[in-house]
């Protein structure tokens, strides 16, 4: 656990090796948590249980990575479903291995636009269906993926809706590979790589997003992230006290 959030000791790593290791009769679910997860855990009673149902819960964002490292998970590194991390490798694997890919998320038309862009970048990608993340979209998507037994599903509905969708899909009998992707589909249709190289290198993606989308993201970063920040500060103070030996008897016991 990292500040009360279940986090995997190791991430996805080598995408082709990770995905092809999946048993044929089981699903393989991957999601990502950032500092917002701490606030979501307080707002949604089922969020922690949902995360625990995933095979991999990776750390998205340098803040969550630092918190994981501080909790002793030294091997944890940032992994995210975007082109600065796993997205390209996932789509390349899907194209090369002929995976039947389904997209679900965003407002009406977002996944269709995203599909056009993805096909231009990965010509061999087999996108079999695109669904909105609103209205009847998720229900229609679930029915299609089950009947079609779609191999790979990318779900961008925001947490915890995307986790609920993939968890329910698996519960209903689907046995493919599923990735949550947050706002990736919306970012994709902007027509660029979204994050400049220097922003990614300096690990200031959250600042860049806030400046680029202030009306949508100001509350997340300036209000909701406070839950994580308070927990992280408490964690660091606890580590500092331990290092200084504060609260221990002369014999070293607490």
C-alpha cells in the first residue's frame, strides 16, 4: 500500500512479454494511479476494492512514484498510458500480433477520431469497435466486447468509471487484455504528442497540463491533490523522525 492505495511492486515493463504471458482463459487488467487516487479513495467506497481486482496497478506521475519509493517500493517507476510511456508499445504489440482492439471512452465521436489517428500511425492495427464513454456507450461496448471476445480493450472514462467498466467486463466472462487510459484518447485527437520532450524530461507534466487545460484541471491539481500532499508530508516526517531516532528509547526501541 502507498498512502492507502494498492500499488504493484513491479509494473508492466516489457509490453509484448507481459501481454503474451496471459493465460488464454484469464483476463489481464492494468490501471494507473496518480495523486488523485487518494482523494478518489475517500469519495468512492468501492475504489480500493476495484484497484485490488486489477493485475497491475502502476504509478502514473512522479509524485506517486516518490511516495511508493518512500514506502520501500524501490523498483517502482513511472508508467502511464500515453506516448511518453506505454501507449506506443501497446499499440505496436497489438498491430504486430493481430490483436482485435476495442476503444471506449470520451464524448461521442472521440474514439472514432482517435481510431483514425491510430490507424495512420499503426497501419496494421485492427480496431474492431469504438464506443463513447457516456450514455449507452459503455453498455453497448460491454455487450460487443463479450460477444466478439475482443482481444484488447483500451478504456478512457476516468477513474473510477474506467476501472468499474473493465472489472465488470471481466466479471461477465471476458478474458482479454484491458488497459485504462484516462484522458489519452482526448489528448490523442489534439494532433500532437501533447507533452513536449522537455516537459517529459523534467517530470513537470502536471504543470504543463494545468497550464494547457486550466478550466478542466485546476480543481484536481489545486484542491483534490491536497489529500495526497498531506499524506506524503506525513510520510516524509515519519521517515525523518525514524532516521533521527525521535520517539525511541536509548536502547533503540520505540
